[in-house]
């Protein structure tokens, strides 16, 4: 059974063997961490972008990419903890559109199916998941906390249909449901600091 751990640590400092990135199928990345991965892992971005442009990347899917480490070049020197695989969770059809639970659930099911052989045959034991792109708020929370600066530059129209999912009641249960049965693996969910971590 998987050990699912919530953390505030920066995901790009993780020593996980698999990095899980939530993306859209429009090929546009606006989250600052996702934008950084374009230069850190250019082979993954090129594969992802190519699939977006040819229309073969569907919402609710997972594009698993095996890193071509020999092509990482100088960009790899900025991050000593290079993942072997990157799982691109396609959770939205546009960078300004929120994900739906059905899209996230379908993407997690496909991701789980692709992770099983890596855990069993490739010895993968650590997975890191970037969570901010599907839980970042577009307006101040009810508890008075303002959205992070990284959100403000997105210029999301508050009158649009964008509605961030709730971490504790919607997203975390979905992760637990679909990933907790993975064997002998630690899954770190990297949270933005405006999300409270409940310790049971």
C-alpha cells in the first residue's frame, strides 16, 4: 500500500523518481513551476507540446514520459534530483479553465495503471505530485488568505466559470482512492502554503 504524504517542500527539490505534473491539452503552461519544468525537462515538454498540437492528448488522460537524460544538458545541473519519468496529468482543456473531478479521476486512473509496471519492474519507490495548478484560488479565501502572487499574473476573469476544487473534500479523497493501492511507494503531494495540512 502506498504512503501518501502532504508537504510544503518545493517539488523541484524532490528526489522522486517520478514527477507528476497537472497540465492542460492546449499546450500552454502558466503556473511558474510548470514553466520552469519546460527548461529543466525539455524532452518532456517537447513530447507534451507535440501531442497537444496534433490533437492526440485528451483531457482525463496521462502522458507518461521516460526522461532522455543524455539530452538534459546544462539544464540538469540546476537540479541535482532529476526524475526518471514525468507523468503529465491532463486535467483541463485550457490553462484558464478549472479541472472537473471526472477529468482528474480519469487521469489518475490512467496514471495509476502506468505507474504499476514502474513500481514492480523498474524499482520506483518515490513519486512527487505538483498540486497547485488545480487548487489555486482566483480570489481571497473565506479564511482571509489572499491568493499567491503566482496566481495574480494569470489575469483570470473572476466572472468566468473558473472554480478551484477544494483540496480536503474533493481532491485529496480522489488521490487516496486511486493511488493508495499502489504497492511499496511513497507519494508526496506538494501543496501550496495556503492549503492547511490536517494531521490525524
